[in-house]
């Protein structure tokens, strides 16, 4: 009879052990044969089998396979700088454990794959040179005996003084842990946790401390790393959450989580405390470009929409809510006139107030603009005017860039959005791009150029050879002691603090520059950039090709407020629009109204978004792995957090997972250590659970790295 409940979770191993010969003297040869069978790519290297311990009676053996690059250096010559990895050999019960773990030169334990092996063994040195460094000649080293890092003379005990390799005195033992915590997080920012007998159990970040949780046990400090589950909070969907909850309904799985609560409780609490993620309607998540507030008895009707995704959203607010959300100026305008309509970039506009006209015009100052290509496509990005030429003089040229498209033109027609200066990307000066800097609250930049090579004279800065966007050759050098761009003939000097804006991957576009200079296709579009309004007295109907796709009730038999809201969506100045509505009431036929922008219907944009999403998903590898049962038996909290997170990967949080690749790799290394311990009999975690978790994490890491390299935009 068992006193405690036992979990009966069973995990099948991914790879079974290989039977070894009865004669232990043949084990090394059998292992070598198995190496080439399981790891055929090792034929490119020089594996060496070394058995450290063999017990023939118990069928036990332990050793390692040393793998190095093929080289002229004699084996075992560590000073030659030849990198190597070791593959542990574990034989239990006469069976060889799978060769699926490697240990690197710096003692990292990783899954055994060809890519991991090659990256671990790769040595960038051109020749076999010594890796031995000079000895420690520090002054402290001559003052203290050579007993370092707690080796000898009892220095590893509690509270002794040691000298580390850098010659810095420090305190060891439990006192050192608390001293280190106080130094890193500040006195009072942590609390000590004690056992019933008064001994120190650990230290945890105190209330209100925005630092990672910390635990110190037996004189060692363990910092809990970043949580992937916390990072993806808010993106977990219903199906994944329900699958996790369904796994907990299994009595054995639930019992396993409860028995392993020290490692699983925090991660499980994070998942169960997560509310199902419901995607907002696009109309609520898109930044509105039109706002209308209408005064009614007891409150206000607030109507918003975006001309980029036309799906009007209506709410009713009381006065307090309206003041908090809209501000006093907007509410006062509605109180005075009965209604206030705002177009993007305009202040509160009533029937007698002037709005800022949201129509395109020639770009004359740097800033964020909405522009249109020659074929009518709308883009947003930063425009830098008056580019600096190779001789340091300003030119009447403008650079448009948004990261994905870029162009240099004499004139650009655009709608001003903001003067905010963005954080443009920067990189090493190479390829196609331009030098830029932040100056006088804005951006200044040179003309784009392509840098194709460089050379350096002794004691002088590097000189780069290039060609400007219009084909002129130029030699460019960044100098540390100048503040402005200078140039003469084909030489150009750029200040050292200027950054390089890479534009190699930006597509070339042609932007609309003026009304008169539009191509025929754009002019044809422009002919339709107007609507007609007809009136029956107190009601108005907006007609024309631009509104044909709108619902009938959004364009026919509208009151004044409804008509002004629709015209604001088209970027019509409010005073101009009110005048045209008044003109239409005279009954002399349709009145033509020029519009400043087009309205894009929500249905059309939704279809485009679904199509783009489907195309994106087709190129995305299947990364999700629901290892909810495996996570229940893993004894490391960070590994549990990572393994559980693999079951919640989706397109919405894939960029977060890419940014957390180092965390995933760290957790995988810990799982590899646990697997090694389990095979040696030092851990009670089932080997099958660890094998599945390690392999799944490796598949996810490979997929994330592929996405990160092939789809830069996902970052």
C-alpha cells in the first residue's frame, strides 16, 4: 500500500538504447560503429572514443567521444587552439543511451545536431595557433598565496575571504549571497525567507520591486530568467488555453503538476490567470481620422472612423466620460454648436470654426507625411528635404523613406502628419544608403550613395569608395573633428557622429510630385477625386464614383451631421463643406465638392489583410508544440516556462518569440543537463519527457531563426 498518491504519466522515449556486446573490451569499437550509424555527418571530423569507467558485471560504462576538426596538430594538444566538443557515452544495463547530447569547449550542454556541432567546433583562426594566455602578473597575486576561488586553506567555507582571477577581494558563503543581492538590488529591495529552524531559505524581491525574482540557497545564487509566458501575455488564444485546461483535467497530469509545484506553479499561474485573447474589431484598433461629437439629452453621441478602414463606430458617453476622453475644447464646441466634427490634424470644428485642410501639398519641411505613388497607392513615411551634396552644399532634393520604400525626388506632394523625428535604422557604412544626423530638432541627410569598397592609410581614417545615386564617383571619409559635411572635387568628409541609413532592401518608388506633373493614370484618378451633393431641404445625398461602394444609409438621405461626417472622411475642409451643403439647399442641381483623399472600405481592407495573412502563414513553419504533460514533470522553472510557451505560439506573438531566442536556448541547455543527469541516475525526470521537450525546442529555434533571417519585417 502506498502512502502518497502517485502520478502514472508514461513518456515513450524517442530513441531506444543500443545493445552492447557482452565483452566490454569490444564496447569502444561498437560505440564507434554506432556513432557513424546515428551521426553520419561525423565522417567529416575526427571522433575519438575514450571510456572512463567500465563495470562489466553491472553492464555499466561511462565515457565520451571527442570530436575535432581534421588537422595536422597532434591529438590532445590543447595549446594548439583546436576547438573540440564531447559527446557523452552512457551505458546502462548493457545498452548505449542515444548519442543526442554534446558538451562544448565552454561546458555548455546542447542537443546533438549537425548545425550545433559545426557552430560549436568552428574556429575562425586561419592557422593553428596557441590559445595559451600569459600568466597572472597582478600585484594582488604577489601579495596573496596562490589559493584562489576557495581552493585550499578552508576558503570555500562560510564567510572566508578569497581572491578571484581578477584580483578582487570578495566574501564567500551565505554572507556573500546577501551582500551580492544588496549590492545589485539595493538595501531594502529584497526580503529574507527563513526555514522554521531559523536557517536562511533564500531571498526574494520585495513588494513593489521591479526586479526579477531571486532565490539564494546553500550559498549559491540563482536568478530567475526572463519569462516567455509573461512576454506573450495578451496573445494567448482560446483554443490553446482550452487545450491546456483540458490537459489538467487528466488526474495524472494534474497530480504531476501539484507534486512538481516548486517548478511549475508560477508558470501554471501565469497561464491560468490569462484571459482569453479576443481580437478587437479592426474599426476599434485602427487609428481614427474622423471624429464627430453630437450633443444629445444627457450625454453625447461620439462617432469615429478612419478613411483607411471605413467602418464607423458609434458610442454614447456622459459628460464626464466625454471630458476625460475628448477634452474640454471638443466638448465645448459640441455644446455651443450642437455638433463638432474633427478631421485628422484639425482642432475641434463646429459649424462656424475653421478646420485644417487635410489635402496634399508640396513638401517644404522635413517630417512625417502621407504621400501617393504615381499609380495612386498611399504610403506614409519620413521626408527629409534639402539633401546635402558631396561638396557640402544643400540641394533642392528630398528623400522619402519608410523602411520598405525609398526615393529621391525634386518635389514631393504629401499631406503633413507630424514633425516627430523617428528613430531611423542605422548600420555600418556599406551598400546603398545615406549619411544622416539629428540637427535642430529634425533630420538632415546626404544624397544617397552606394559604397562599394574601402582602404586605409597608416594613421588615417578609412576611406570608402562609392557612387552617388546619379552616377558620380566619390571618396568618402568620416572624420572625428568636424561638425559639418565638407567636400571638394570627388572627395567628401562626413562628421564621425553621423549615422548610416541602409536602404539596400528598400524598393524604389515614384511619388506624385505636383498636380500638373501627374502621369496620365494618376490624372485619370484625379478626375474622380470629387463627389456631388444633392439636397431635399434638410436631407443630403452624396453621390459619385467614390461613394458607390458605400452602404445606402451611409450616403443617402443624411442629416447635416451625417453629411459632414462623410465629407470629413474624404478630407473636405469643414467650412468649405458647409458652404457646399448650403449651396445645395438652393435646389439648383447637384453641387460638386472636391475631396482631398479616398475612403477605403472595411470589407476590401479586411479581404486584403486576410490574403496577406494567409500568404504569411503559408511561409511560416509549423512551430507550435503542445507539451503540457511533459512540462508537468520537468524540475527546472525556466524550462517549464519555455516548454509551456511552445504550445501558445501564433502569428501574433511570433516576433516576441524571435526576440526571446536567447532565453529559449538557455532553457534548452538546462533541459539537456537534466537529461544527462537522468541518464546517470541523478534525476527522477522521465527521459522521454526531456527528449521530446529538447527536440521540440530545437525545431522551434530553427524555425524562429529562419523567420528572423528571411523575414526581417517580422522583428
